[in-house]
C-alpha cells in the first residue's frame, strides 16, 4: 500500500467484500486485514476512512466508514462523528448522534 489513494480504495474494497455477518470491523481488524505495518497503522486506517467519508458525502452515498468501529464501545471513534457533522450528515446535538450512527450503519450495510 504505497499511496493513500490505494489504501483508501483497499479499505472500501475490504468493507464491500466482507460478509455482512462479519461487520462491523474494528480499526485494528482493518489494519490487520490489509497487512499494514507499523508505524501509524491505525492513523492510516483513520485517514483512509475520512477520505471515504468525503467521497461518500460528495456522491450522496451512506458512509461506508460507519462499518468500522473502535473496540471500545462498538462505535466509530470521535473523529467519525466530528467529520459526519462537518459534512452535514449528522445532527449537531450529541444526544441524537447515536441514532444517526445506527441509521448510517444500516444504510451503509444495505448499500455497499
């Protein structure tokens, strides 16, 4: 995985090809599946997921990045929610974001 673009494509392919029963994946599972080597494996996964969110927002698709979660809490990291708000996909009110995430996860699962 030399370029960030190829990593972004590889992450999308992984999430598209993974059986629904195996989703969501953790950030570490994505890094392991793509055979990323340290340093910064999780950071590179996160950057690829953020790029996917920008692509999906521009194309009107559900965020495929919703299919990747933290091993703590079984939801994406805070950066996912912040970017989803910035991209005007999630409400600003934090109390509404868990429902927005569950909806986004279901749509991403159905539309991959």
